[in-house]
């Protein structure tokens, strides 16, 4: 089928961009949760 | 947490179903052939992007009115998601245009206003990195976000008000426009799927912003 490669490229790149964006959010969220745990451990109990 | 997982699962299932419908249920367009199937993904992403910018606009207005941090977090989250969706629109558009028009890009009203929209929201996010003080950053970016949204109606109207290289609208395009009924169903299903997916990303990004705020508070407490 003519141009099927272009359709495939559009979907692949598009979903690649969404996936990368989601990965960056997940990574940053995970880093922040670790940081929160570290800071909570530094603070006196009850805070 | 469980609600987020359910929303993510629903979003993924919907986008998989919409991709299936775009390839196997929607009929093939007579003049363009298989390349027209990009339409569902391209326009679906564009509509979801506009909806994300609308959420950003409402959040910006609410921040200016109420001065509550949650609206600033929602503003930046939806702006970022809208920007990612518009990036996909600007990538898939030329991939569709090249075999059909013989060119990747042209500076017509629709393409230019979309590119300007992309630049405006890049500027919105850059502006936030330049202002350190939290309240000032939130207010300035909210005001800029309200201004940036003015381009959205321009993008919508560009193919209605001016003659462009970009095709005329097939949805809400007035007399003589329209889609095959099956194509229309697949299109609106894709728009729904992309909006649910965008909603999921906004929720995830909002949680990230909330966690950043929590880290700021804990850091201040640790330093005190």
C-alpha cells in the first residue's frame, strides 16, 4: 500500500513522544518521592 | 493511587481501540488512500491539545482571581500536556502533507497560527524558569497563559476565515463539508480517547507539581 510507511512513521513518532513524556514525569515523580522520604528522615519526629 | 491506575488503564485501552478503529473500521478515503488515516491521530491530538490549553486558560483565570496554588499547578500541568500534544500535531502534519501536497510545510494561516501557539506555550514554560519567587512566578505565568490562549480561537478559525493550503474543516465546517458517517464515529471516538489520555497525563503532571511543593516545604523546614 502506497504511503503506509508514512502512516506508520506518524503513529510511531507520535506515540514515542507521548511515551517519552510520560517516562520523564514518572522519573521525576519517583525522584521527588525519594527526596521527600530523605527530608522526612532528617526532620525531628512529629513534623 | 487505584483511581490513577484505573484512569491510565482506561486511557491506554481507549487509544489502542481508537488506533484499531482508525485502521480497520474507518473506510479508506478515495483520493488520498491510506495516508488519510493519519487524520484521526493528527486531528484527535490537535483537539485534545486545544482542550488542554482551555484547561490551562481556566486555571490561569482562577489563579488570578483566587490566588490558590492548586490553580497554578493545574495551569502548568495542562500547558505542558497541551504543548506535547501540539508537538505531535506539528510532527504528524508534515508527514501527512508531504505525500499529498508535495511539500512538508507552508506558512499558511493554519500552520503558522499553530506554530505560534506552540511557541507561546514554550514561552509560558520558559517564563516560569526565569522567575524564582513562587507567587510572582504563578501570577506572571497565569497572565501570560491568558494572553497565550488568545491564539487558540485563531487556530480554530484560520481554515474558516482564510483560504489556506491546509484543507477546509470537515467538522463544524458549514455547508458542503462533512465526513462519511463511519469516519465521523471513528473520529469522535479518537477525540474521546485522546482527551482521556490527555486527562491522565495532566493528573500525573499535577501530582508531580504537588510533590515539588511538598519538597520545597520540607527543605525550608529542614533548613530552619
